[in-house]
C-alpha cells in the first residue's frame, strides 16, 4: 500500500479519536485501532515512515500513539 494512503487512513483514525475528552485514552485507542485492524505490513510501513521523516504529515494524535505504544504496534 502506498504510504500516502496509510498516512491518510492513520490521520482519519487519529482525528476520530481526538474528539474524545480524555487525551490519553484517545492516543491509546488510536494505537489499538491500528493494531487491531491493520495488517503488520501496513503498521511497519507507517512506523518506518514516522522514523525516517520525523512523523511528517501525521496528525498529533497519531504521532503520540506511535511513540507511546510502539511496542504494541511492532
């Protein structure tokens, strides 16, 4: 899958959970959603993009989800 599509999907997930009043829960739920519904190859590509570009183009919730819950997403 092309990285632009993964970024768009990750940002949509992050934007959805940003509406939650509890910021920490929004970040955790974003990570859990990506873990649960994305195949490992997609997660690896998104993590590689974040590592190589400093999380360019990713919204704040996704950036925090990748950083704080990386062990769950690997």
